[in-house]
C-alpha cells in the first residue's frame, strides 16, 4: 500500500466552513444639550443626522442642543431627527453622543449597558466619574483616544488646527486699538515692518498658527525642543522660517522683539513653563500673549485662566489671553469638524453589526475605549486614579 501523508479520516469529504455574514445593526442615538460652562459645540450637524437617518438609524435630540453652534431645531427636524424637551428621555438612548463628558447627574439618567462617546478630559475628572459609569456597565469611548489609520488622533489634531489658526486671529484683534492694544495691523504692508510673532511649540497648534501668521505676512519664529517636530513643521510649511530649540537666552531675545507670543506647548501631565515672568517683563509694552497651553497649565509663568466673557488681563504691560477650550469660541467650525470625524465611525459601527464587532475589526476605535461594559480598560486612567484596569485586547479579540 503506497504511503499517504493523510489519514483515512482526513481524506473523507469535510464540511465546508463558510464565513458568517455580518448583520447590520440599527443605531438609536441620543444627542443631549451641552450643560458645561462655555461649551457651545455639538457632536452632529444636521447634514450628519440626515446621513445617519438615511442609513436607517434614529437620532433623538434635546431641543435647543444645536443653537449655540448656529444650528436650529428645525434644521435637525428637517434632517430627520426627533426633537424632545425631555432630557432624561434623550439620556435613555442606547448610544449617547456628547462633546463634554457627562456629569454625575447625567450618568444617573443613562440606561444600563449604554454606549457613551464623548471627550474624556482626564485632568478634570475624579475617580467617582469612572465608578459611576462602571456601576451602570457603560461602554465609554473618548474622542481624544480614537486613532486614525495612520496612527494619529483625528479629533485632537482637528481641534488643535482650529486652536492654532484662532490664536493668530485673536492676537490680531487684540493688537488693534479697540481694546488696549497698540494699534498694529497683523500683516505685511508696503513700507511698514512686518509683525514679529514667536510661537513656542512645533506641534499641530504651532504649525497652524505659523501657517496663518505667514499667510498674513508676519515674521515667524518657532521654538521647540524636538528637532523632529521643527523639521516636520518646516517641511509642512514648504518654506524656511526661523526655528530653534528652547534656549533661554535666544528665547528672551526673540520675545523682547516680538509683538505676539503664542504658547503651544504640550506635556504628559502639566505643560512645562518655558517663559518666566522675567522674560515677560522685557517684552514690548502692548505686546500680546495667547497661551493656548492654558488647558494643561500654560507655558507662560504669568498666565492665569480667563473666560470667553472676560478673556484678557494685563500684566507687566503685556496683554494676556488665557482662555481654555479656544475651539468652543468657533462652535460651528468645531462642530463640523467633530461631526466629520464621528459620523463615519457611527455608520461603520452599524455596518459591522454593532460596537462589539466594530471593536474587533477597528483597532483605532478600540483604542478609544476606556470602559467596556463597566470594566476600566485604559491603563493610564487606572494608574492616574489608582483604579483596577484590564487590557481590552484580552476582553475583545
């Protein structure tokens, strides 16, 4: 009998194993009104709601939720959203979309095993927030942790682009005589020396601040301790500008001459303070500081948190603008940006057959999960608040 590498059982006809087809799920999304101080954005625009409804999904929205972002209830109603004045009814939906994380009171309104997609803002949270979500077996995703195909964080990047561009526009307005500025026009007018701008930080905020400033004709100097970031910024600008590592002597010299200084630094915990009060004291009278880094503490020693209602103060004859959450000032643009990021993800979740299947197929979305059915799955949060955490890859695979 000739030798065969297969056994008799292996040679018998086998059952065909077919791939199990995914069953598309229909989403029921709740869109509550933002209650956090100064928050004017909304997660979905009327066009995004129309897109979701046309895919067979339901959107229940709290009356007036889009007004601060210049979207009326009628626009949402025409797009197919259901409007209600009952806040608790909106929070009882299986999926909740918010810009700001829900408050403890709002968590009380959530249904068991609901899905919450919002910002997390870890530095403003307490352990009680995660414990409250855990009791309700909530699956929670954070905008700032969701990754794109290229490994970047689209929500963080998009809002940083807005903040960077806005910082120059805000500074340009503050330099006029309308407030207590010195009456300078940000631009390059024939026969007039161009405005001098110092940007501290070469990340996305710094890059878009530089693009806006150069587009208006200003002279720009960028400081950062990462040569890689400085090189990338030069390449993205497609032109050569002054760049330097953060050396106190060179930075002070640049600040002494500048009309505008933009703080665009980031740190793992608190933003590093790189501009001392002594450096601010040598700046020109009427110069403007816009500290975008104030969200994480600020990179100017003289920075103090201000509000959109009272955004500026004067210290050492220098105008300071230190409002956290600058994108909220441009609520419609920011809402469009967030909506463009979250809508395709929602449609994909439905196409994949629900959140469980979507997390198995999409690593970037899985990275955004910090609570899965009440289990904390983010190690950074666990370490920060001394809470037990589990690796999501051991739960969802």
